[in-house]
């Protein structure tokens, strides 16, 4: 199987390091060019894990040109998530679908903004759109739901889907202020220099929208909701909750007709209460098997690349 990989950042480089022989990279592209038929070991060594354009096989090429003209079976989208208009990825995906190519993505934008449209486009062209890495990074929530919970019948799901805010809330439990916890999250590389997407709940909202559509067939979009983030929570709130045997978590909840992202005070005995640091977790409430929780790495190049590879294996068979 041949993959056209768009993006050679944290996730793209990690994927290049674990791609098996059975899945060949037809090309790996960044914004301004591509390496055609790369020998991955050489590519990673040549570029010293920094810039694709250092490679000898680099060709200046518009990514859309690559999507339109190269020979491949699956487009792998590892470009930055854009919650404003989900471009240019939406155009890349449509072009790939029209050429009867599958799409595997870690990029949440097109699914959060136009879930119904992009999944219909894949269906109409008889190809698949897989997106394990978009929610909870290296934690296999969709494969788990698809392959392990069909018989249990999922009724609702709630989870911690943003590692940065979970890390901050965990630090605040040990007495750090909001500002100290944020600075520490930035120093550890969990939070962006502009942390608004994380702390205001927009990143978790994008993921909740994908869950609501994929698990419950809700026809819902990112623009239909407003999340509540963690910016108003103080150390005093957290310490008062702790005295009552509770803790604060930023929780995304979805079922067949509702969706919310907001901080909640939950008892310390709750399944999500002991998900600390930057971990993610999702609890599925089911009709026949009670509650089932999966916990794992919500981010990081390699865990996220492992979810992308899982989708590629699903296509490969
Ligand atoms: N990192 C994680 O832990 C994680 C976890 C879950 C999901 N994700 C998602 O995975 C995706 C990739 O994340 P990342 O951390 O690897 O990002 P990143 O380090 O910022 O890398 C993004 C890569 O995409 C390339 N790129 C940008 N625009 C492009 C375009 N139009 N066509 C082709 N390539 C383009 C960039 O190339 P240039 O250098 O030329 O700009 C860069 O190589 C994002 O959508 C992110 O939300 C990431």
C-alpha cells in the first residue's frame, strides 16, 4: 500500500520512523515541497530530524499538486489543525476522495467543521476516512468502540480529551497557581505559547464534536457549541473541592443528542478522577456492559503516529 504523507512535524517524523515495509511512503510533503519515494531511514538521518528540504530527493512541489497527481492509495494528513475554515485540508481530502483514495488523518479541522460533508464524500467515492489520532492521540477510542463495544451498545461517553488542561489541574491540586501551572505546561511542551485553544476548551470541543458525530451520528458542527474552559478555576476552588472529596476535571460529554465541554467537580472515586498529568481517558457508558474506560497518551508524536499507523493497518488488512 502506498501512502502520500502530508506533514513532517512531530507526528510525521514519528510515523516515518515506524512505517513498516508493507506501507510504502509514495512521498512526504511539507508546505513547500516533497520528498518523492523516500527511503525513510535515510530521510530521517539526512534531515537530522529537522527539515525535509535538506534531503537530496526533495522536490519543490505544491502539496495540492502532489494530492492531485502522484500515485498513492491513501492520503495521510498530518498538517496543522485549523478550526477557522479547515483549509487547505478539506480541499486536499476532497481531491483525494474524487481520485478514489482513502484518507487517514490526525488533523481534526475538516471533521470538526464539516463531519457530515467529508464522510459523505468518502462514502460516495467508495473509500474510507479513518481518524483514530484526532481524539485522544495515542488512545484508541474509535477502534475500541468499533471493534470491542459493538455488542455492548454505547449510550454515552465522557472523557478527559485535553492533556494540557489536565496537567494544569493536576498541578493546581498540589497547590500551584493557575499561572504557575500554565508556565510549567508550556515549559514541558504540553501547551502552545498561545494556550487559548487548550485552556478555553476549544481543542476539547473539536474532539467532542468528532466523537458526537462518529459514535452517535449527531449531525453537529464545531460552530454550534461554546465550550467552557478552565480559566476561571482558582487554587482555592480546587482546595475546597478536595476537602469535600472531589476534584476538578475538564470533561467532554456526548450522547445521542447532547454535547458539552466544561469543568466538572467529580468525586475522587470517579473513573476519571485519577487520570493525572497529561493523560487522556474516555469512559463509554453502555447498555449491556456498564462502564468501560480507556486511558492513554493524548498527545506526543510517537503515540499519535501509532494511532495513524493503526488506521493504515486497518486499510491494509
Ligand atoms: N503533536 C501531537 O501530539 C498531536 C496529537 C494529536 C493530533 N495531532 C494533530 O496532528 C497534526 C500534526 O501535528 P504535529 O504536532 O505533527 O504538527 P507540526 O509539528 O506543527 O507539523 C506540521 C507539519 O505539517 C506541514 N504542513 C503545514 N501546512 C501544510 C500543507 N498545507 N501541506 C503539507 N504540509 C503542511 C508543516 O510543514 P512546514 O514546516 O513547511 O510548515 C509541518 O511539517 C495536527 O493536525 C495536530 O492537531 C497532533
